[in-house]
């Protein structure tokens, strides 16, 4: 999530508003946040203000001043701001990578989790998600991703938010990032009844069909079976299911058999995504146990991707820079890393494929520099 | 002893000192012999690479047994889903008359003018009524003969009536005309185009091979006329709406390469290398036309390897291998009547004779022509749908399951094979028989063994080719060179 910093006008509790640069008529200011260079009397009546300039007066709404790059915001963005001077972009207008973040909690303990789960009260996130939904109502959006932590842990709120997004935005693809465990419970899946299935995609993390491998990665014994049962139950309710697999030392060698298994027993899955590691959070702490060198994973990834391609199952590679993809499967690599979080190496500047390449996570603690080889123009090495 | 549970599977020790294992729903694995023994004795360590493979292919399960069984069941259900598409293929014998007299003809074709053997329009419409009572949403009507072109008014009337019923019942009907083409007129072919009737014709090979069997009533070869009419049919209907089938005889058995080349030369999409059906006329000519199944298997596999090589340059599937490969490698059901259990006869396909008699398969009808009406399910003029397709067919189904046939019950290929109670009856007087020396078994066992050998040694390109056949996606094979 893109976050900006400044100083708060006073101590105020967090609120959510819709960014405007252009300004609004007085009667339409109560949900809007004005972004301006200096706070003048034109800044009155808004829910809040953001300025690169100095602090305003007592008659101005709550505001954050001295913000360095307010230009990173767009007209229509939805932000949360609070008394610590933090501005979080909850919704970026026009972006296809928007998320509704429901909780920091998770019922898995993945060794490679980039955002380790925290036992925090999800109330604030749920309120923000509801407010975002309120504000984007009636807008035409392309995508909306419901995520966490593990969003299903929000229980009733999860179903409400999913139902609302899917119903109010039939034009959009609503995806749910989940480990799928809770859906192994029949009573739990049943609560999906009435949620339109046509525009909802469940992206379920399954790292292996072998419980020894998956459970070791997910940190919970029995989760492999639950996740798979969950996938069957979701598909049984007519929902599209994508399978997401993080490539690590644990599962790398078995990826081709895994792909075959998917073809044999999950032929209904809408898409399979193999994902490179983000060396952040637990992945960074457990680096020795999880990281695989590009040399080691390249042949495994190649076999796995081709296995699915042959079977006609759509497949993508996420978070793998093009020069680290075996040539046969380069066409399946996507520019998957969010714009605000991807970086390139200095030597990438000369690379002919930079525009199509996902680059690296700016959050990763280390990059496989020695393997990075820019493409000369024409795309041939 | 470790804590894994074995899931149901069948196996065969191979000549290469490993074991081919196939689980209940058709997933397979090759395992070295010693590993296999240890696995059976529950002595395989659970962190062994082979153990992982066995688990991945559902030959065993641990704490995850519930989900493992769920997966097996799901795939099993999918494979048997042809039972839900009950009954999709309906063959109508429009007439027994034919303008040709092929040496292997099974229809005992009556002379060109013996109109005794024509189906009348009333019977045809009754048959259509019955066909539309099948639960399937996609009935397929196939016009057969004799030569249906010689009794054209019944074809046109049937098509019109079926189209009407399909609209009313919201079903999607498709039509196939099985014809030797040699008597085809422009009008007839235009009718096919207007009503979306696909043409399935016969081509046995190049001029020498084709003319050896496919002759007119004066005994003259038909190759030349056939080519003219093929061009006309393609011209009118479009290339993709005209398919051809071949029948292997002793004349072509040693020349399957040439037959393949001929198919390629004529721009066919692929080829179906079919063995001779040893009944009807053909039995009388067995001495000149026939061959042993062992020889067919050998020649078939030789030709298949040739076709595989060809595919490195051009997309050209062999359809029997395509069918078997998709049964081996994909979880989906294949709608081929000959390879089902319970037998496809009556369930996947049914045939309506010119007089309205209904049979579960073509051979059953042939048997009736020889005087034994054992398999006649009834007549569209006198019996209702339930009587034919429920009561009588059920009796046949009871005796047509591989799962209860010896030695199929234990055979490693059971998941991919089929059964044919009619053929069994023809050979032994009984719907069920010991399959050990049955030609049907020799053929399928031999070919499946050959295909598994190919799979075992398949390189990336071979895999691409096999999958391009299964999925029909020619792009899978890189043919840039
Ligand atoms: S990576 Fe694992 S632990 Fe982290 S949020 Fe996802 S499922 Fe939970
Ligand atoms: S050199 Fe840089 S931009 Fe080019 S493919 Fe590699 S990582 Fe991507
Ligand atoms: S064309 Fe067909 S029906 Fe006619 S004789 Fe030949 S095989 Fe028999
Ligand atoms: S017919 Fe032969 S190959 Fe087929 S299942 Fe029976 S024994 Fe096996």
C-alpha cells in the first residue's frame, strides 16, 4: 500500500476520504479530502486536507501538512489519514491492483510470509473496507482484490464485503486471496450462497499436493488437505478458482509433478500462478530455508509451466524477472509487481525488455544480482 | 512399517524391470521393481522421492486420505460421465442398398434396386421421436447404409423433422452422413451444406490399395470416381466438414505408411488406422482380407511411430492413439462407443435398422441378419422408449462391465479399455467370456503396451505432439524448422 508522511494538524483519529485536487462545491465536501499547495479559505468544509505547504489555521479541517510528494495521489483516490501524520492510499483510482484489506490475522504460519500475520483487532480494517466500498459505489472499476492476512477470518464481515463488491460491481473481477482452509468446512462454504459466482475469483495458495511439503511451507499440519478440500468445495459452488504457488526450496523439485497433479485432479482450475519469493518478513528471516537460486528453479519451473500449457490450463509466472525465466516459458511471465513496489537494477536500464519485465520487489532484502543479464534489443540474449 | 494406506490400483511388471501402476481412476506411474516391493510391504520411507511420486499420483495416502479419496472419486465420476450423456450417437440404416460392392462390406449389401431394404419415412420419423427421448442434450444422428444417398428422401425428411424437434425441445442436434460419395450429386451435397450435415466417407489408401477392396457392383475400382466426388464435396461443404475413415485389410497392412502418405497428400486432417471388423461379408473373405491381431498391433505401432515423426513437421493426428492417450493422460471422458465400461453399446450409441429394429451396436444388427436376434432391443414401431432403453438395455449392461470380466478385473489397462458383449457373444455364444485370447484383448493390450512404451521414452517434443492431438491445439509443437 502506498503511504505518504507529513505532520498532523492536531491529534485526530483515523478517517477515510476521497481525494480531490480540483475542489468540490461546498455541499459535496463532507466526504472529500482536498489536496492543495497552501491551505486557504477554499479548504473549508472538507473532511480533511493534505498539503505540501505549511500548517493551516484552527478553522481548517484536520489536515496533514509538509507532505513531500502529494503528486503521487490522483483525483478520486481514497485515503485514510490519522493523527500520526500518515496517509495511506486505500484505493488508487484507475489502478487494476486495488485491494480491500480485511485483517492482519492469519490461520497459517508460512515460512515465506512476506507480511507476517499479527494479532491485531481487524475492526479498523473492516470499517475502512466498508467506507471504501461506500465511496466507490457507482464507479466503474476493473478489479478489486479482497485480501489480508487471511480475509476469511473476518467471518460475517468477509461474506458481507464479498457479497457487496460482487453485487455492486458486476463489471469488475473480484478476487479473494485466501489459503482456503476455512472453506474445507461445508457449513462455511454454504455461506457463499447468493454471492454471484460469475465475477468472483478465489485465488487459493496451494504450494504442493504433498501434505509433507505444503504443510511445512504453510506452518500448519493438516492445512494441505484442508486447502485442497476447500478448493473442491469452492468449485462445487460454481466459483472460479486460481491456484497460487510460491516457489521455494521446499516445493521446487516437485513442481512438475505438482502441475501434473493439477491437470489430473484440478482440471477445472481457471488459472495457475507460480510466484517468485518476496524476500521480506518471514521469507527474509528464513532465507536459508526458503530461497532457491534461479539456476535451480529454472528447469523445474519450465517443466511445470509446460505441463500445464499442454493441458490447456492457463498459467502465469509472477515476480520472476524475464532474464531469470527459461526462454521456453518467458511468454508466461507477467509484470506482476505493483508499480509502487517494484524496482530495477542500474544495469536494467540497457535492457530491451524492461517495459515487460516485473523487475524486483523493492522490499526484498537481497536480489540475485549475479544472474541478471539485460537483453539486447530484439529480445535475444 | 510406515503409516501410509494403499489406495486401489492395478499393476503389471514390464520387460524393462519396472512396474506400471494404474490407480482406480486412471492415473499411472512407472516404478522400479525393488521400490514397488518395498512400497507394498509398507517399507518405503515417507521422505523418499518415489514415495512422493506415489502419493502425488494417488497410490497411497496418509492423514490426507479423505481428500485423496475425494479426488479419486471426482476423477472417476468424470471418466464415467458418458453414462450421463445417455444416448448421444444414433445410427439410422436408411437402406441396405448400395451402388458399390466392397469386399469387406459388413452390410451384406442388397442389390441396387432391392427397395425391400429401404427404411420408410414413417419408420424414420418414429426413430427420431425415440431418439429425442434420450436424456442427452446433444443427440447426433448418423445416416448409414448401404448407401444413404440412394434413399435420399428419407434423409431429407429425417433431417427436417429432427431439426423441428430439436428447436422445440431445445436440444442441439448434429448430423453425419456416412457415404461412399461415388453416387453423390451436387444437390445432395448442397443439402448437406444447408443443414450442416457432416460427411464421413471411406478412403483406404492410394489407388492400388483402395481399389483392391472398394469396388463397384461390376468389380471395378472406385478410386478415381471417389477422388472426383471428394473434390466436389470439399468444394461445396468445406474441407473440415468432409472426413474419411480407412479399414486396414491384408492389402494395406504392410503399407500403412503409404496409406498415411496418401491421407496427407489429399490434405486430410488426420487418420484413423482401423482394424478390420471380422464379421459379416468379411468373414467369408477372411482368407484374403484378414490377418491376425498380433500382426495388426505390430504394424499399427510401426505406422504410429512413423506418424509421430511426421508430426515434428506437420500436425497430423492418428485418432485411435489420440483417443487412448486422452484416456491415459487426461481426466476427461471420451465418448468413443467401443471403449467403455459398461459397454458403450446402447448407452453411448444405438443403431436403428431399416425395418425399425433397434440394436445396441452394428454387430448386433449383423448378427440379426445372420438369423440371431438375440440383441434386438425392440422396434420403434411397436415398443416404447422405456421398454427398449431401460428394461432391455439394462439386462445387457449387467453383463458388459470390465470390472466383472476375467482377467480385465485385474488388468492394468482396465481404466483405459472397454468391453463388447456382442462381439463376445459372436465369438463364444456368451456375452461374457474369458478375454485372455480374445482378438479384442490382443489388440488393446498390445497397443496400450506400445503407447506406454512411447510415454516412458517421450522427450519434450513427443509430449507436445501427444498433447497437441489430445487437445487439438496444433500450436503446442514448435515446427519452426
Ligand atoms: S503467506 Fe501464509 S501466513 Fe502469510 S498471510 Fe498468506 S497464508 Fe497467511
Ligand atoms: S535485465 Fe532487468 S529489466 Fe531486463 S529482464 Fe533482467 S531484471 Fe528485467
Ligand atoms: S460402400 Fe459401404 S455399404 Fe457399399 S459396399 Fe462398400 S462398404 Fe458396403
Ligand atoms: S480386454 Fe484385455 S487389455 Fe482390455 S482390460 Fe481386459 S484384459 Fe485388459
